[in-house]
């Protein structure tokens, strides 16, 4: 813990912006080709958008300010060639655009950009006496603003989530001291997770970006609260034994469940590593680290804390004690008498919620809300008004014969989607065609243009990067989904010693995830970030399996001792309903706090996970699962071809039909 806190300052000062790169994609290959053939064009191209209120772009004073700005910009390292763009048809006469090649990697330019931009803007303002302005637009500049927005969103979400979670815990546990215990577990988990990421960055060169840290902290907070709460409530059931024996009994029962639950989250997140996109792999690593550290912190720190301060685990003495548990038992018995009715009702509601998914629009954009009022946001707005909304580079290799290349350039100039075409040749074997497009790089029309350009040559630029990222996520979504489903089935079969229960759990999780996306489609007319289905699907599956394992393990304990399926389901539901609803409420609050974010993706992620957990804990865990288990009877525990040693070691299935 101390080491993690010592490493946090280094992490805060060295955070990257999220990377959109897809390793080995056509855009990645094209960027490499341009870097080798045109080192002066760099790995990325930046647009300098000049403007004035009362000066035309061809005025002497205007051009002097532009020249002074370019001299200040190129005086620093990492700037290659600069290329003036000819004016487009209909362009404002007070606007002028210059393309500059950025040499070096994303991380280098994220560090250099603030100083270089400041030097450029000071020189332009000083030379023109404030009459000429300049803003910068590039992928790095926009991702830098995303980094700032992520940091602000993270702070705001934590400021909302922690107090609300504490209120929920105090209301559910009955005292401030008890409420602080899970919150402490969550805080330590977040700190240690951040420390491990910082250590990985220092020791292994792991690129930790702001989105990665935000997701890691949110997952760490949620799992720390979840697992700390489950263990604390289990401690309260062992008040009549010594401290040491109580710790042993709790860790033997609830500790094993916590480990299984964490494994479920880890395995689900691990499936994302098959996606080649840097941003997805970063998110997978952040969730996996949090899933490993949350149970380690909870299973070591919480027993030590309650051993030193046993009164924190004491249940509150309040009037009407036991009425809540009695209420859950009455509900469980009522549900056992009418399983078919509630199965049809809850299942029907979930299916209805899934239907709007058909109208969901998936895509990628630069999240204009995060860029509003920023320097790159102003540059993009100016470029879009002049119909020079995006820059794409077409790399055309040749063997010294430029006839075919010139024909392709003329065809591009005739394309109505293109506003400016500037060909440059390295004099050896490569022509780079700088293409200014009428639509922004994240506009749907640009995807079609990129696909039309690729038969001609290699396409680089923001539009090509977004196309490749979207295609990679769309292609891998079904592969990841199949892997998550398969891993979930195997994992739950091992955890529950059953065939039908894992199949039921997987179907329920698919319904909960689909219903969350369906409800998102109902409440928003905006497109949904294409990254979210991958991340949400794995997160919801991992978290939902937590509650499935917790509930079914408790039912199995009663089944081992009594052998009556209906009583076991009712008693298991009675015992776990309160912990599950309280843990889910804390998790819902944690993810709902992301709704305060400026970034659209974070708001959508918070909505999706919060809604999916809400549906899971209400319609699924408290209605559908027990109702279906009541209907399945002894077949709940059917596991064909079991070895006798497994039956002895895991007597959950003892007495089940073969």
C-alpha cells in the first residue's frame, strides 16, 4: 500500500492519452511506408488553422505572422516539412491552412505539443499584434484533450461515487463504522491497482493512459466494495465463535466464493486481449489487474481489520431485527409457489427490452463535446466551415514512372468528396497525395472514401485509423463473444458442478446485456461507440457471474444438508438476497457516477453497466434464477460422467441424477 502511494505521483505525471492504433492494420502499415519514404512528413500530419477578423490571408501582415509562427514551430524538435494548402472552393478568405509533419511517436508529441503550440501562438500574436490567430488540429492534439477530459471525469466520478456508496452502505449495514469497512477495501484496491500500473509503466514500459486508469479505478472501486461487503456480511453470521475461528470459517466459505467471482471477471476481461487494438488491450489489462488485486486486498486486509476491531462486524441492534430477512423468505416462498408465472413475466420484460437493439447505431467519433472550447476544437470547427474538414494521405509507390500516378491524382480532384489535392514525390519511388476532404475524419462518408482509396494505394490519416479500429472491433466482437460464452460455460461448470445451471446463467447474462443496450437505444439518439459492446459484454458477464456463483453456492450449501431442492432454493435466496441487492446497489452507484462525465463513451459505459447490473439483480437474480431452479428440480445438479473423487470433493451434486 505504501509503495503504491509512493508511485502514484510518477503515474499522474506520465499518463498517456488513449491510443487508437491497431497493430498491423492497413493504416498502421501506410504510416510506416510514409515514414520511410517521406521522413519529413513524419508519422502524423498536423493542420495549422490560421484566421483573422479583418485581414485577408494574402495580406502582407497576415503572411508575416504566419512565417513567424512557422519559424517558432520548426525551431523545436520533431517538426518535419511544412506544406501550404491551396484554398478550397468557398473557403473564407481570412483563413489559411498549413500542414506540418510530426516526427516521433505519440507519447513524444503528447509531451512536446503544449510547448510547441504556445511558441507558435505567441509568435503569431506578437507579429500581428493579436490580429491573426492560429489553432492546431491533429490526432495527437485531440487525444491530448481527451486525456484532460478523462482526468477531469475520473475526479468528478470518484467525488460522486464514494459519498453515494457510503450512504448506501450505512443504510444497508446500519452503522458508519461498518459502512467504512468495504469503502476502505475499495480505496486500498484502487490505490494498489494504480500502484501496480505505475510500477508496470516504470519497469516494463507499459503505456498507461487516462482511460485505462479511469476504468481500472472504477472496476477496483466496484469490486473492492463488492467483495468487502460480501465478506463483512458473512462475518456477521459467525458472532458466536472466536476471532480466529470466525476468520477461518469465513475465508473457507465466502473467501472461496470471492476467488471464484474474481476469476470470472479476470477470465472475461482476458478474452479482450485477442483484439489487436491498443485501446482495447489497455482496458483488458486494467480490468484484469483490478480483478487480481481486489480479492487479494479483501481476503488479507479485511480479516486483519476485523480481528483488531471486531465490533465493526457486529450487526446493529435495532427495532424489528429479522423482519427484513423474514420479508425475503416470504418472497422466496411466494416465488416457489408460482415459478411459471414469474418466469414468463420476467423473461418477457427482458426480451421486450432487447428489441430496440435493432435500431442501435455503432460508430466512432472524436466526441465533439469533449473538444468544445479547446484549441483543437476551434481548429476543427474552422476547417469544417471551410469544407477542409479532414486530412488523408494516399501513399502511391512507383518505379519512377509517374504517368499512372498523375491519372489517379486527376481522378481524386474530380471526386466531389475531396476539396484539395496536393501530390508530392520523393524523387525515387513514392508519391504522397495530401487529400483535404469535405467531411470530417469521423464522418460516416469518410469510411466509404477510405475504402475507395485503398485499391489505389496505402491510406494513412485519422479517417483510416478510425476505419481500421471500427473494423477490428466489429470483426472481433463475435469472436470475443463466443470465447466469453465458452469460457463462462466451462468456468461455471467447474464452479457449480452442473451442466444446466451454467447454460441458464449464460442465457440470462446475454439477455441482461442485450436489454441494457436496448434501453440505451431508447434513451439516446446518438451513435454508440463501437468499443463499448466489447467492453460492456465482458464486464457484465464477469460481474453477473459473481452473483450467480454467490447465490448458487449458498443454495448448494442448503441442498447438501437438506436434499430438498425447493427448500434449498428458497433458503438460498433468503440468505443472499440482502447481500446481493446491497452489493449490486453499491456497484450501480459506482458505475452510475460515470454519467457525470463529459466524454460520451464514459457516460454510455456507466449507463450500460449500471442498467445491466440493475436488471441482473432484480429480474434475473431475485426472480428468474430461483424460479427456473425451482422448475428444474434435481436436474439443477446434473453433471454427466462425474468421477467419484469429484463428487466426494464437491458434494454439491451428491444425490443428483446421473
